[in-house]
C-alpha cells in the first residue's frame, strides 16, 4: 500500500479527520504521500489543534486545509518541530519491500562529468522513491568518500535518510540484478517474485564500455539472477537512467500493474525517437528502383508503429533519421505487383 494511504489510516485511527497544513509544504504529487515523507524525515510533526481555510483535498474521510489564524478548526496541524511543545505520536507501518540498491563500486571508473551525472541520477532516484515509499527503501552500497563529498556539494541542505553503506550489498534469495546484458528478461512475474532490485551505479556518458554491469556483478561476487528490461523483444528505447529504472518498477507495482505500459510512460523523447527509428527500419519495405534500394512505409503503417505514443514532431524526427520514404497505399501496391518491393523482417507486424 502506498505510504500516503497508510498515513490516512493512521490519521483516522487517531481521530484526525481534518488536518491543517503549512503553506510552506511543497508537494507536486499525492499530498498524503508528501506529508508522510515529511513526517518520517523529521521536517514536520503533528500538533493538536489549529485552524484552516477551505478544504484543498478530501481523501479517505480526511480533509486537508492550509493553516490560517482564523477559520474552521482542525483536529491537528502539521508544523515545524520547534513550534510544537507536545507533538502527537504517529507510527507509520513502513514497507521494507521493495528495496532498491544502487552499488557504487565502479565510481572511480567514471570521468568527472559522469560522476556529476551519477549524483544527479541518485538524487532523482530519491525523489521518485518518495513518490511511492520513502528514503529507507533506497540503499547505496560500496560508497566511496568522494561520492559523499560530491553529494554534499550537489545537495547542500538536502535532508535524506537513505541507507548508506561503505561495504557491498548484502542480499538473499529475494534479490535480482538489473543488467542490459542479463540472461533473463524482467517481466511482471519477476517484479512480483523478487523484492530487492540491485542497480549498478554506472554512467557511460563519455565512455562506451559494454558489459560494465556484468563486471560489477562479478566484482561484487553476487549469485543472484541478472535480468534485462526489454520492450517487445528489444532493449532499444528502454530508459537506462538509474532513476528511470526505479520509476518503471515502482510504477508497475503501485500504478499500472503492467511493465510495458510503465516503460512507455517513463520513456524520454530520445528513447521514443530511438525506438521508432528501430521499428521503422525493421518494418520498412525494401523497394528496388534501378540500382538503389529505398526504404518505404505508408502513413497508416507509421500510425500503427507509433505504439510508444510519440508526438508528431518525434515521429517526423524518426522518419528523417531513418531516411524512409512515405508513400501512398496505391503506390506501394504497384511496387508489390511489379515485384519491386519486399517486406522487412517486421513488416508483417504492421500490415493489416
């Protein structure tokens, strides 16, 4: 159950059906989730009483309103710890699963720019974890001192309670490592069967070194399955940022229940264009005109190929990148009749 939903249950059990909130509370997602995380981080406490304005959210028989000097009474208010002499005790039943481990044993292999990028992805991972769970569900292992120095500079004043360990990960039979060269495929059943997901703290922004995650796996001496995330039989277009990988798994577990849908929702513009380019090349007809072979598709086929929900601009970019020619159905039929066109390996997927 989402942490925010657990908070609602606890508030009702405590007799709190109207909660006043400070205007300084920042939340871009589900409000009860933001409140639960803020309480766990110690940024705020629950204090009895308070007044609030109009209700901004009513969920699970609990109303939320911004605090005001005068207004409708609240059963409790969310305030900074120094503003409450006797905070109300609330204990949230934290989930210890799913657990995400980002291992940083290969930190020293990165360039300075890649280290900066890796810090950004770790911070983004904390943000996405908080959308569903909280910091305690994220663990950083094999953490070098330099990483902590970088983190301190990048996130000065950023409060977090992520588990940080100098040693490597300690896992049991419930763990799986995510590796683009893994010998098994991550699917819904794997996501639901395993509860610990190990991700390599690896960024190859300036280097193109294949098999880095496999090297990390061997360095750590792990004996867990290595699974790759595929999208309809290929890793092309599957987001590879650490935070995106975590987002895909969390979204599958807590929102969609469907891995493919979660992958598509997490794709960036670059991911969608790359996947379209891949599909277009596989699906295009090969038309022989004199001594040249031209790749061609009909507009209706393009529509069917766009199952990644790309925008019109992204589709046109993929078409230009592919150097494919868009022709009418009648023209394609003419080439087929004259035996001047042959289908690509995936054409049959997109022809009715």
